[in-house]
């Protein structure tokens, strides 16, 4: 197995950013990932006491497919987010201040119009928290062979970015990731424990780059494979640098991991 590519999603629901490498930290989230979220009307999120919130409280591709037609770029050094549409910049704002966030919030409120519940408000994740879909969504991995199997069943080309993973893996059999739950992976200088499969929603039906809702991937999965999963979630149990091209090894299953995977703990 080999790590084919890496991506982060600085703002939940907005476009991915490719990475050449990433420095993973033990028990931490993927670097630069889901740092911000776009509140779709009051969510009740309290940054002083952050708790995982259902994704329905935020702008998301499952309901706001037009977001996939926007190209965004976040600059870590300046905190500036840039939004482009059809190759033209349409909004820019510095996300570290309320004033700086206003141009982004105003643009998205107008862009999405009546499909949102109220004015968009951009939220920043406090230290130690991220706006992931799953409480265990520390790092997400997708097997490119499984994506190819879905594409064959769909009868159409399928951009793997529909699945919005952090890590895309190649040189493994389709659906082989199901056997990784409870196992430890060695990637570059890091080790990751695979926690569970990732169930999919209607967001995968939106074409990256255009925002067109052109497929029903969930139905394709259910009808052809008997499940709605694609990919896995993992947590970092030993930090280190990973990069595209790194070999991936499966380490021996520990007794603790085996008991977890069989629901004994």
C-alpha cells in the first residue's frame, strides 16, 4: 500500500487543499483541517465549552451543493481566506477577527440565499477542537480502489475528492479497508489506529468544482455493495511526518484493539 495524496479542509464544507506532506501529532487532528465552520443559523455552539455538533447545523454539501462550485484557499500565515468562482475572486477576509470575517459571511449569505436558515456566521475552532463530521474523525482515509469499484458500479468517472478524505491510499484491493478496523498502520514516521468505517451521505452526490448534484452515490453503494461505507477514520497513536509516496504497512493487531473491534469494551 502507498499514500497517494494528502488533503486538508480548513473550512468545513469548502474546497480541499492538497498537501505534499503533513506533520501528525499524537492524539491530535489532521493539521489545518476543519479549523472553521459556517454556521447555518444559530447552532448553540459555545467556544468556551465546545462540543461536537451535528453537521446539519453548519453549511454542508449534503444540503448546500453550490459550495462545491467555489474554490477557496486559506493562508495559515495571514489567516486570510480567499473565495473564487469561475476563476474570479469574489470574497476575501481575515478569519482571525470579527471584522475580517464579515466579507466572507456576507458573500456566502447572499450566494446561498433562501436555502439557508439565517445569516451565515463563521466559527473558529478553539484549541483542541475541530468541526469534524464524526466525534472520532481525527484523520480520514479513502481507498482509491474502492472509489474505482463505485465508479464501475455507477457507470461513470468518479472524482475521489467527492469523499473529502485527508489521505488517499492506493495499491490495495477494493474494500480491503474494512479489514483494517482495529489495526495499526505505519505511514512514514507516524502510526495510526483505524477506528471505524466511514458511512456516506448525499454530499458525495455533488460534483467537485461545479456544485452540480449529478449522482446518488449512497444508493449506488447500497444497491451494489450492501452498505453505505467508503473509507475509514483513524487516530494518531504516534506522531511523525508523512508525505505522498510513503509506503503503508499494517502492524500486528493488539489484544486491546481486537477487543474493541468486537465490541467487548
